[in-house]
C-alpha cells in the first residue's frame, strides 16, 4: 500500500498515512481537529525490481544481455573483442 503525505492548511501539521489507493483522502487534522488536510505530492521511496520486471531494468555490465547469453551463438560473437581476424 502506498504512503501518502498530508499537511494541514490550518496549523501546518504534517503526517504520513498508509492507505489503499481506493481509500478516500483524509480530511481531519489529528492535531488541531480542523478538516483542512490536503494531500501533498511527493516522490516515491521505492524502486521496482526483481522477477517480473523488464530484463534490462537495474542491471549493469554483462548482465544487461541475458537473453543473448541464453541463446548461445549470439552471445559468443558479442563477447569476443573486435580486432583483426587471423584467416
């Protein structure tokens, strides 16, 4: 569940609330008891990673081309350094 930030327009009190996306926004300030809470816009504090996400997300170096390594021949040619061939 997401964490929402609220700020009271009357007293300036700030709070965070864990709510479902379908829950109604909070309106009553727990400090001054006025119904003047407003939802603040803030950056997300998490990163989506792990199984189920795109293969190249959050990967570095040789790990970016996992599908080529699985096929075999495509990765072998990609791993060899480019240079003059001895024919």
